[in-house]
C-alpha cells in the first residue's frame, strides 16, 4: 500500500479501505462518493450509518437487502407509520441489527424526514445545503489527511441541526460518513481511479 492506495487483482488503484472484499470493492467502485440526490437513498444511508455505529460497515453492507425489506425500502413515509408491533417484529428479525434503540430511532427519523422534506422541498435540498467550503478540505487528499477526518465543522453543524430537529443517532462522525458516502465530499484518495469520476 502506497499513500493509502492498493492495487486490486484487476490492476486498478483504489482507496485502501476497499481491501480485497468483493462487497467493499463493489461498494467503493459503484456507490461510495458518487453524488446522490434521491430522497429515499439519502434516508436509507443516514439510517444505516446510525445502525453502523460501533460496527463495521461491511456488517451493514451484507445485511442491507434485509434492512431494505424490513424497512419498506426505506420509504420514510411508510416507515413513519411503524408502531409498537413493527418495532417488536424488527427486534426479532435476525437479518438486521436487532438494536431496539436504533430501530426506534429509524422510525423517529422517518417522521422527522417528512417534516424536513416538507420544509425544504426535499431531503436532497436540505442535505446538499451542507456541502463544506473548500477551506475546510485538506490541501492534499492522501491517506494521512483522510485519516484525520472523522468529523469536520460542517458535519458537526449538520449533526447539531438534525438533533435540533429531533433526529437521533446522527452524531458528527455519523454525519461525516454520510457526507462521504453520498458525495457531498469527494474523499477518494489521490491516485484512486474513482477520484476523478
């Protein structure tokens, strides 16, 4: 590994974290860092980032289809209608992370997402208003710079604003991972073949 870049068996240089896991490589190449404006996908990602807290993203990635089935495809208007019966069913669902507080948080956040979308016109318009200024970005996007970016002033601001609006499991680190994944920032390392895409 040089400067956080690894070369896969396909000879393509990638960010180190993709490793040699097929699931990670596909996620890195096809999803991570690509700008997303679809409200359902944005809601899905911020909920899954909350579930990921304390776990590896690979664990969540491998259960993502189960999560989608359990949470009505992450249609937040449908998830918002979940009640106690749905919570109990989800707590018993071995295909997802059976953490009651995170499940309840997802339902709460769906209710807050409806309010947010009504206020801003869409979740996309809200989240994309948190693109950080260039002055907040490292001069060089290398392994050392990225390893220091667990959270930023903008992710802290996003986290605080979401919490003020009643969201939960949306700390600054979770907010920054969301921003990276949804393309609000381009954190593919210099030398990664995806960076310029």
